[in-house]
């Protein structure tokens, strides 16, 4: 599944000229490039790793995609063309391309990345792709799986997902899983990483039923996520909880919610409403207002790229000025024009078309709402048990500021646990050095220690699970 969170633009305000979209084009090339081609793309303030994935198809064409792991951008379709020793990767709709020359050994391509108003040298090196036998060799899990569809009547939409139930008669404790900001499928898929699918499997194998569903307008669910606020997403949680309450294999008094990123804030808000969940687990939920979080995200990213503090401070100052324009200019067309002008004046290499595209995203309904969102409002109403988790390696929702703010606000809750997870990033992956090897290649996975923290905390409050 192609999954891009809206946070790509939010978190990379000053790196916005890196990527702008995708196009699927026919491509013709000899089947000699199968695998991964990786390289560091220099951008203002540092560099980002880009990964081209190529798989040869019958007839000599390629299926090819582009990933930018640091930005959680994945599976952008590209076209591949080979002319002698010249290799061309293109995303024409975005006006972006990479043109390079394949070295004699066939393991390196030296070339140039180009897009409107920007170009940079780029060297790609070859890595053999791991053999993925999972689709053919998937074993039947030791629990029941059921495709489900249920209605959110107040919002007049249908939610589709997967209910997994442990073996046995039950009734079992259960959780609803909520993904981070942006359109995600029921597995919370980012590239080949299935965050919610992995967590759901772990919990179900250990005695906890799990309901995970496609976000609005994604997969088999209806609705329009782009015009939906965080507060309005609470009704999706309520619909999910009520669906589980109809199931005889589910313990009615032990249904909780686990939310990632923005989903964690939705989970907390659901606990302030009538018929709340029995417990809430947040995974890197926001603890500071959206406009502050956006500045924190950019600063953390630039810092991770080795940018000097003076440059970070200057970028933050420009960003704050722009965000204030967005917040204080209700006329969308006027705000868009001002922001586009600011972008071009801040970087004269940026062309008008790219500036307009960025300005449209930065002044969109969803982003405006995000900037004004106060994650601490109403949390004094949360009375159920709460587990707050945040990784110390999270560049998008910093543990120090966000976890601290949530912990302080919920201090009146008699059963609130707050934990910082050493070395865990925003996707709740541990250090890559700790990833398991699959077919000789490290495979990204949900932090095992974090999974067990979640399971044991739930079991301690429900008596269920193993």
C-alpha cells in the first residue's frame, strides 16, 4: 500500500523542495538493476537517504518505487529507463528525476537529482533486496481472524477492518488500534513496516483480542479524512468500541484503546466522552500545541542532520513567522499567496509552481486545525487507567516535552503510568542494530520490549492474556 502521512510536509517545512508527488509511468529497461539502490541526497541543512526499489517484470520493464525512510515517505512510483550505461529514474508529474551513469562493476550509479528549482549530485549504491517469502509462506496464526464492517452512524460512514480473537471461548479483553496522522490501512503500513499489524499479532497471540481498521477514505472504509478533525475522529473510536460490545467473545468491561501519534490523542479524547474505553495506551501522543510541535519537529530533524544551532534557530524563526501567517489569515486564498511568497523569498531557487504546491498544503483545512490543536484540553476528564509511552529517539514527537506535558496534565489520574523508551523511534522501532535478520537482511520491527510493556500493563488491569 502507498502510505504517506500528512506529517511529511508538516515535519519538513524547510525541506519541502525534496519531493512533491508521484507518477506511475511505463518503463523499459534490461533486468539488471533488481534490488535496492541507496544514496544520501544533500538538502539544505543536511542530507536524507533515498532508496529506489526495483523489481523486473516480464517484457523487460520494471516495477520501481522511491522511499525516504527518515520522512516516512514510501513507495512513490517511478519510471525506469536505461540507455547504454545511463540510468534514468523519473517521477514526471512532480518534475523530478535522477539521471546517472552505471559504473563498470554494476554496483554504483553516479548522477544528479533534479527537480524544479533544485538539483544535487547523488551517488546510489546497490544492495540486494531481501527475499520476501511471506505472501506465499504465511502460516495460519494460532487465533481467529475475521474481516469486519461496521457503521459510524453520526458521521454516516462505514469502517472496515480486521478483528483477531485469541483461541478459546473467552470472553477476552480487547483493544482498538488507532494509527498516526494521515491515511493508513488497518495495519498502519509505512513502506513494508506494518506497525499495527505487528502489535495486533503480538497481543492476540497472548490473549488480547484486537480490532484494527482502515482510516476514513482508505482501503474499504468510507469518508474523507482530509476534512476531518482530531475531535471528530473520536466518533470512529466510539463506533469501534460499540462494535466490540456486541461480540460475545469480548469482555464488555475490558475494552481499551491504543493510539499512535495523533491516534493517541484521539484515544485520550475518547476517554473524556460518555461510554469511555476501560483503559488507554498512547504511543508518542502529542503533548504540546500543533504550532509548537511543528517547530520542534523541524529543529529535531535539522539537529539530527548535523545542522549548526545558529542555522536551526534561523530556520525556526522563519517557520514561526510563516505559521503565524497561516493561523492569523482566515482567507485561504490570501494565506496561500502570502505563504508562497515567503517560501520564494526565503529560497530564491524555488520556482513558483513548487511554492504554490507547498503553500496549498500549509494552508489546508487539516493543517490549520493541527496548528491550533491543544492536546491537553479536557484531559482532566480522563478517569480510566492510562499508559503513556514515548521513545527517546523520536524526532517527530519528542519525549522530553510531549511526554512531560501529558504526564503533568494527567497527574490527577489515580492510575497513570508514563515511560520513556531508550533508543525507540517514532515508529516504535528499536535501534536498527537490534533488528532481527531475515534472509540475511535486518528487518524493521516493533520494539519487543515495548510490546511486552504494553501487554503486561493491560494484563495487570484486566487479568487477561498470557
